[in-house]
């Protein structure tokens, strides 16, 4: 039953993967809010509005604010906030104005910035809907997989021959192999980050100290993002006013610019561990990383659906 077990393992792996993502996306915000309520981890700041962009017009327009405020180490950082303007006639969101913001530390490593300084609202309706989604997903998988297991193990030799002659297990292996390869490749060039790296970047942005680093060496990685090359820089900087530290990070260089023109870089480092540092631009500009992560997950979902459909078709049409 080699091919049968291999196929069922691949199916189980994919179903559990999407169950994990469903539960994580549904309940992570609620857990963060509960953690915030228990620890009171809201810090208030005054932020200056740098620019205002209207995303969606209407009676309650959706606007994107680029705000400037001090992090926990006193270094100024930029962040973007999207908010529905319920009272546009008051002109509350204008460049050069100052607005109060809150930082919910419990949301680490996600973006902790929100406009209101009040305690985050906990929606029981949202939790109920998420619970129903999870129950429906688990129930559906249980019913369908129960039927499949009943058929397969009632005639193991027949289905072993069916799975061996079908391309279902091959599709599954190719799909998982390509997904892992793309994931590792995108991590290597720095456009996808692991949970550990996300936490480290969060600490750098909200607890880090900014300084100017001198470029000592650069290397073309051979990777392009939007037709612009990705260059790896080695740099040196002074930490805590006296300690000289080396670091390295990758940066996208515009195609009409040469990396030789880059002599200095704005970087941020952890005051308690200066060996951890990154280019400030990479910490503040995360929109492309989020877009690529979403795109990657959409592609993985499409391939998952194709594989699961091929598996069900193989079993029920046998």
C-alpha cells in the first residue's frame, strides 16, 4: 500500500496546513486583544501626519495616513495607517497635523499601530463566525475523508493499483516540492520572512536606534524585483556612540542607479545587541512583502485545490 499511504499523507498534510491557516487568521487578532486586556499593553504616542491618500471616496472615505512618531527608543519612524473617516467635514486628517495613536504591543510581530487609544474591541460575533468556519471545515473534511477511507480500506489492493496508475501522488509531490522551493528562494532574497525574522524586524523598528552606516562592500545577488536589481551591502557603524559594528543587508537598487553611488545607508540596530541591524528602508516599507506573501498563498491555494480535486476524482471515479 505504498502509493495509497503516500497519497493519503499528502492529502492530510495539505488539509492540516489550511486548517492551521484558517485558525490562525481567524483567532490571532482575538487572542491579541485578550492578551492586551490582561496585560494592559497599550502605549500612547503623538504622531505627525506626513501625507494623506484617499483610497476610497464616499460619505465615509477610506484614507491612508503616513504618520511620523517616536518609537520606544526615541527614534522617529514612519508607518502607514488606513482608517475610515466617519466625520470628513471636520478635516481631522490633514498634513502637518498631530493625532494621537496607540501601540498595541500584544500584536507583535504584526503592526501594532492603531488610531484609537482606547482598548481594542473584542467582537464575540467575529469569534462565533470564525468558530463556525472552523467547525464546517473540520466536519466537511471528516465526512469526506471518512467516506474515502471506507472505500480505500475496503478494497486496498484495487485502490493501490488506482493510485499507482494515477498522477495524483505525482501532482502532490511536485506541488509540495515547488512550494517549499519557492518559499526558501523568496526567503533567501529577502521578500518572504519567517516568524523569527518578523519578530526581529519588529524589535528593530519599535525598539531600535537609527544611525548612519558606511558601506564597506557590496555584491550583486543576481536577483531582480520589478526589474530592479537586489544588492547585498556590507556596512560598518558606531553603536551606542563608541562600539564599531559590522552588518549586512539587501536592498533593491533602481535600475538607473549604480550601487557604487551608495556610500552611506540609514540603518537601525538593537541597543542591547548591536550585531542585529537592518537598513531602515527595509523595515519601514513592507507593502511589497505583504503583497508577495498574499500572492504566494493564493498560488498555493490554487495548487492545493487542483491536487485535492484530482484526489477526490481519482477515488470517486475509480
